[in-house]
C-alpha cells in the first residue's frame, strides 16, 4: 500500500459521498450552495453572448467553415461536441449554449471538494467549494459558452484519479487518470503546462516513497499510452505555433499583471481570517508535504509557464481565460491556508462564512439582474436594427478579431464568416460595410476603403448611417469620419452597451 497522501486515505465510493452530502446536518450548507448557484450562475444565464461565445455559436452552426483557415486553432477543442449537443437538444439560445459549462463546473466543484477532503482535511470539502465560488473566474467560466469549464473539470478529475491511483494502485484509477489527462489538452491547446503539475506531483510521490503500491508495469503502460494518445495533439500544437504571432492580441504581461491573475488575495484572506478567529494560536494542523506540492503546482504552473512563454517567444498568451485551469489550485490553496488554524469542529461554520463571502463579493448586488459579460452584443444589435431597420441604411462593422487584416480581410469578405461571427449570432437589418480590425491610424487599407465609400456617396445618400462594433474601433472611426468635410453638416450620437458601441450619424 502506498504511503499516506494526507490525513484522509479512506477509499469511499462516489455514491457514498453523494449520499453523505444530504445528511441532515449538511442541509444548511447545501442550501447555501443552492443560493450561490442561483445568484452567481443562474441569474446571468439569459444575458447576451460576448464575442467569443458568438464564435462558439458560429463554429457549431458552420462546422468546418472555410473562413477558419485564417485561425485554424479556433475550432480545435472537443468542447464543441457539447455545444453541438446543446444546440440539437434545446436550440440556439444563450441559456442552452451555457448549460454544458454550468454542468461541467458543478462537477468540478464536486471534484474540488473530494480533493480538499483527501489532501487537506476530511471536513474541508465544503469550505473548498465555497472558496472556489468566491473566485470570479470560477463563476464566470461556469456559464461561459467556451471550453474553460470543461478544462477545469477535466483537470480536477485527472488529479483526483491520479491521487487514487498512487494510493491504491488500481488499474481502474490509472485508466481514468489517463483518460482525463488526455482530454485536458484536447479541450484547449494552451493547457499544456498542466502536464507539469502531473509530473511534479508524481515524481515527488515517488521520491518520497509514497507511491509504493504502484508497480513499474503500471507506470510504463500508462506513460506509453499517454504519450501515444497525446502525440497527435502535440504535433498539431507545434504546427499552429508557426503562425501564433498573427493571433496575439495582448502585450507580454507585466509583473503586476502576473500577480493580479494569481488571485493570491483569496488564500491570503482565508488564512488571515482563520488565524484571527483562532486568536493567533500556533498552527493546529499540518498538511502533508506532497499535498502542498500538488496544490501549489496546480495553482502556479499555468501562470508561471505562460508568463515565461509570453516573454521568451514574444507571442503573449497571458490572458485570464487561458489561465483558468489553475483556479481550483487557488481555491485549494485558500483552504489549506485556513486549515492551519482551523479547529476540526469549525469547518462547517467556516464554510458557511465562506459562502456568505462568495455571495457578498461576487453577487452583483447593485442590480437584480446582471450580465454574464460586460459586452452586450445583443442589445447593441437591437439598437442598430432600431436605427437601421432595412438595407437602405449603411452600417459600418469593424471586425472584433485581430485576424481581420489584409490579405485575410477584404471589403468584399464573404458572409457568413468567422471574422464577423457576431453578425451571424445577432443579425443586423442594415447594409453592412465590413471594416478591418485596426483603427484608422493603423490601417491603410481601412482608410482607403472608407475614402472610397465617401467618393461613392454610399454613406451620405440616405441621410443616416451607423458604426457598430467594439468600443475602441467605433470611437476611432467615429472621430475619423466626424473630421471629414463631407460630414460637416452632420451630427452623431454614441450608444454604449458595455464595451460594444453604436455610433449613429444623421444629417442635420
């Protein structure tokens, strides 16, 4: 038998744990969980898609579309199988596309609780669940029609079955660990640093003699199978690396941006609160060193790796959603920090306090209803259709995607197309004039096209026209057109729908 992973190496089955969830004494925390889910996840479900969710809808409606040649990495995720199923079952609504992510994140919370009980303390599961719910990214990705919730649950399941395998040396656990390990990279190609977590933890367990139950034939079989199954994904990722620079839309991160994405305040506040409530006593509890290795590597490998990769290659990928797979590690780090001072009989009270904190800080209590994302493309499209109810009114549409540059972008870019996926998700009635991603000062081709429109009087003939798109693009083009002599007798107004803007021009 393997050495002890932590204080809790009992091998209780999944359904035994599920039954225990609904014991009489657990109803208060179950109720708090239901309230958290209702407020943090269900309330914003029907709100507008943001631009990447509109890409999801486009991928599902137009699988294998030729316009993805400019960004072949976009439709690579196995997540789209779930989105396709959601479309087939309940239709193309915001709610139906988001339900798979909500289910995946619910399962991820379950896995986080199991790992907390195994790695930290048998009673720490509920605290870890609510610690996760207090992190904005967890609540955001739980209802995001994108691959990130699926990646989080796959990583959590992978590490749970890895601990099971190392403790009990069962082929069943080894097979499930391998299955979820292979899935992680197929969910998102930028999740490759997660395999460092697996390696660091497994090597640490072996070096400390805490995996003696697993035999070399198991290790060799699992390693060989994992290598073979991951090889096609690795080859695909290397092929896409050659064109990675054309898809970069952020600068390499500063140290401030690096630490901001760590969510270090959650572990710090949890540990400080537990210490304060324990009246600054000496630590009451010690967590196994290998448990700390797993928690910290899960928390830090992804941000550290992508930070270094962004600076070394110059292709910055340090974006919050690409770091999402580390969020369970942050929640477990917060739970471990609190465990040092937590009396064993206070875990459930502490969990209730953590639930209240999650509701307080993530509940958006300034309004009854709130949007999933700041981008309100749906309302913006409705405003455009109010202003331009038919094809007689021109609507300039800058692309929100950085790939919309010559030669991929042209004024006669065929629709539907990836570069204007939002027009497929929320159609507009006016006549669209497709502009590139860059602003006037950065796009010679865009300015030439705009000047050609003015020479042809396409914009001035009807007495009104609009610009519709992301904030910066609309502001810059509105300023450029307003300074043209052709519009000296025109006025314009600006509608702000989150970070989606609509500029409306009318002849005075």
